[in-house]
C-alpha cells in the first residue's frame, strides 16, 4: 500500500545514503509537508519500503529492500508523473510497465585531487540564469522559484568563476551533488569549468561529491577525476 506522508517520522526508514535518498531529503528539507505541489509517499511491502518525493509531477524513487514494482507503476500512472528518477534496476522494470521513454545516466563520484581557486560563492541568481540559459532549455520563473527557495532553506547554493557556474544541489549525510554546470559560449574551452569544479570539490572535501551525466559527458568528467559509481534511470512520460 502506498500512502501520502503526513509526518516526518514516516520517512524514518528512508535509506541514509544513496543519490535517490538524498534527492528526496533535499526536497523534504526545502519544502516540508505543507505543499500540494511537493508531496511525499511511502509504500510498505512484504520485503521492503519505497519512498517517493514529487515536485510538480517530477518524482524521485528510493527503495529499501524489495518492492512491488507493479504497484509502484500503477500509483505513478495514477499520479500523472512527468518524470521519474530511480535506480537502474527500478528503471528497467518500471520502463516495461509505464507509458514512458527512458534515459540512462551515469552517477559519477569525484576521486581526484581537488585544487582550490578563488571563486564567487554567492553569485546573483539572475547572473547565474544568464549563463545557464546558454546551455540549458530552462524557464526562468519555475527555475528561479525552486532554486531561490532551496537556497533560503540552506539546501542548495551556486558557485561561479569567469562566466562558468554550477549548483551544489545538496550536501546531506556526507554526499554532495553538483548540477547545472555551464559556461557561456565565448568563455568555453578555457578551463574555467574545470577550475570551478575543482574548487567546489575542494570546498566539499569532507563529503563524497557526485555529478549525474549522460554518456556524452563521461570523458569530460573522467578527466576531472570523476569515476562512475553507478547507473541510474530517468523515465519521461510519453
């Protein structure tokens, strides 16, 4: 049975570690349980539990033990998902049960030698967006509302260096996730993104630092000292 989470204690069995679990925790810290557009669910099965965090139809699935993927697929279909981020095993099974297309992504962990640089630690969000929109198809208002909310709650932060930017999406239980790495076209191929990533990895040296990337960026991150830790799936509603 899958039910909506109404109290924080219902999330007590959420795994302490793992990219999916920390994504859910980041949402929980940022938005809590009071918004209908950001909801959390727990499914209790005979051999395990499933946890779901959803923001405007974009879900993250974390599992603790063996879960009924058929019931999860029915619930997600009923919920009107637009995207699901989950483990490789869950992604493969859910893809066969849902009306969706799939994207296999790489979870990369930093294992190199980080070098500190003098970087901007609180770049204005409007400046960050100006850089990001040169690399990503993102709408200003939903992006700004989400990221400013997460920054106010101490979950996320941005760093910048010479027209390169990146987001520290979260740093929870010693696991940090970097995302939204971008450089303006005229400043690319000058090493700024590399120096920025190195500086942030140095800043986060007490944590394991991860990025999630497609196959096309594998070699870029390998050159920076990242190694593939696991594979995850993103499922997109058809």
